[in-house]
C-alpha cells in the first residue's frame, strides 16, 4: 500500500544509493528468471522451435516472456507498495511529485517501460541525471513526474561527554544542585593543607562551637 509524503520535507535519494538498490533488484530478478528459463526449456523440448522463432524483429518468444516477467516485478511492487525489494532494503520509496497523489498503474507502466528504455537508449545518461539534478530525478522520473525519496528518517541522538574534572550526571540525567548554599560531595583525595599552624577540620569545628558558646554565655 502506497503512503502519502510531504514533498517539501522528503529527502531525495541520490544516484549511488539508487544504483545499489537497482543492483539488488537485478539480482532478485536474475534468480527469478532462472526458474522461468527452466520452465521454458522444458516446454521447448515438447513444443519444438516455437520459443526460438523470431516474433518481434530479432526477439524470440523466449526473450519477450523474460522481458515481461522482468517488467512485472518492477510494476507490481512499485504500484502496490511504492517500492521494490532493493529499494526497501535501502529505505527508498517512489512517490508522486506532490507527495500526496497515489501512483497510477499507467504512470508506473510508463515509468518502468518507456522511461527505462529511454534511459538505457541514452547510454545510461538518463540514470546519471539523478546525480546532478536538484531533486535527484532520472529521465524516467522527469517523464512520469515521480521522485525517489527516503521512506523513513532515523533519529540519531548524540552522546555528550562530560568535561574532565566534572562529575558525570546520575542515571536519571539530572545533575545535583550547585550553588553557594550547597555542600559539595566529600572527596577524600582533596584534603586541606596540613602544617604546624593548622588544625584538623574536626578540631576547627569544635573550637568554633566553644567560641560561640562562650560568647552566648557572656
């Protein structure tokens, strides 16, 4: 089932990712055509030379059947789901230019037959145009007013590293309050300087309490 997309927010797929998707589709089609060739081979053994006779110019019935099965793969998948197995593996989708209109069967047929034929007739220049066009359109996309976009955008959350010397936040993601009225965590590695004229922290606190008690009594 095709989905609607906002063409202004869509991210267009470039030449190399589309080429990789086409290579995957070509491998899938090649495997599927092996079984079709086996069936044709078995039928040709009993049917004589019907599959080897020229029907359309120098094309035989076997060539026409293989071409039809190859086109059916792209047409059926693109019309029903808006993508193919290769495009789906690379998160790509074929949409209409405005992103809201469903691709019609005639539009898909025209794109996958005449559009691809013209792209190949120009020695592949029709496909290479997707690498230089602003909206990454090939010749078959321009003829059929289609675009190839990324189906889903994956959100990437950055991981921040705390500066050295600063405590890492707890698992909840909140830092302990820092301010003039807060007591920093006790660090045994940081001790006040010790010398002949200094007192340990506990004795300093006791002496301060004695002084305050004496002042209150007086």
